[in-house]
């Protein structure tokens, strides 16, 4: 029985499984790829969700990512490959070589250096504080894909229902991710007030 679970699919089985993906499966994968590209932001270096998906499909087709049909569905395998590739893009990102300097001002994912300058304006200070809190939240939950993608859903103005549909998760999983975020925020604020004392 365990041998069946560990058996690697043949090239023909892989091709058949990819052809058999339903429209709903493809839509879920596309939405997941969009959220992953949003999650890594400028670290995608101009690549979009379609390039991410294509790279994942090619990796599976070429056998660089093995599929064990007894252990995981093709959709889950592809989602894992999308996650892995996008993480690799983020890790390999070098801001010095990613874009010519002349293009930086046109990049909506990369704010102008002047935007980060200190200001006496309370609104700008609050905005800077919110950005720093969000960055800390993303760093803390970098291994928790659901929380990262829920955060990206918030940033995109998506409702809870839209986020659940895009990720293909239940409302219960969504609420559990929100609770993890709330617990972290409460913990970090408590630690911050202890540091101030």
C-alpha cells in the first residue's frame, strides 16, 4: 500500500492529469498564482501570475517536480510548485540588478525613495507605522501561506468571501488565519509596551 503512495507517475500519467484539470481547478490555480505574485510584490521582478503558472506546469511536465498520484492530487502538486517557485523568485531577488534605474519611478510596487522620508505629518507617520506593522506581520507569518494570502487579500480590498473563493479555502480556515494574525498583533503590542516600560 505504501509503495502505491510513493510511486512516481509516468510522463503519460502526468500529461493525462494535466489535460484532465477542470475549469474550476485551473481557476483556483490561477487565483492562487495571482495571490502569490501579489504576496512577493516587487520581488516578482516584473513577472506575472501567468508566467508563474507556466513555469510550474513546465516543471511538472519536464519531470523536474515529481508527482506521486497516491500521495497528492495534481492540483495540490501544482499549488505547491507555484508556492515554491514564487518563494524562489523572492529569495533570488536583487533590487540592484532587478530593474534599470530609469524604470524605478514607474514601478507601482516600488515607492519613490522620497516616500520613505520622515515627515512631521501625523497621517504620514500613521501610514509609515501601518506599513512597518504589516511588514513585521508578513515576516512573522512568512511560512504560513494562508495568513500571507489573507493579508494580500486585505491589501487588495477583497472581502472574506472573495478571499476564500480565490484561495479555495473554507470560511473556517479563513477565520483561523485571522485569529492567528490577531493573536500575533496582541502579542507584539504587549511586548512593545514591556519594552517601553
